[in-house]
C-alpha cells in the first residue's frame, strides 16, 4: 500500500493472457480510493504498451475492487499501474491500496 508512490509494476513468473486488473483500496470513506489510473503492459519490462486510462465516477468501497477490463485479452509478463488521481481532495492527495489483482478470466460482477 502507499500514500504517495503513484506507480506499481507487477511481474509474473511466466507470460499471462490477461483480460483486466482490479485495485482494492482501503479507507475509502476517507477519500483514499483511486479515481483515475493508467495501465501499461510489457513482455520484457522495457517496452511498454499503453492499454489505456480508466476513471471511475464513484468511489468503490473497501470490499469491492475498481475493475479495469481490457478491450481485448493481452499477453504480458508485466503490468504497470500509474495512479493519476484519487478521491482525496486535500493539498497532498493520497490513496491507499490494499490489493492489486490481475485477471485471466472475469471473476467479478460488472
């Protein structure tokens, strides 16, 4: 979890065919949820493909992940998330991430 580090990279032991990622935030009642995130993928950790930017209009609670579903499945070994905005409106906006998941199949209810 973090307050100020806006970039996370997940590395897998082998390539995966992903259909999306999910971000589970903590203390969302304080505004520490992620509002906008950019997602990139890579096969080698050096050359990145921008998957796009996801924005949520409403904040998810502490038990529901912010789902980011790709338009098409992508084969990758690395996923980079760059947090662009949180729901915290203070002078130094914060977010608090409890879990980040990568999904090879859809297992949340959209």
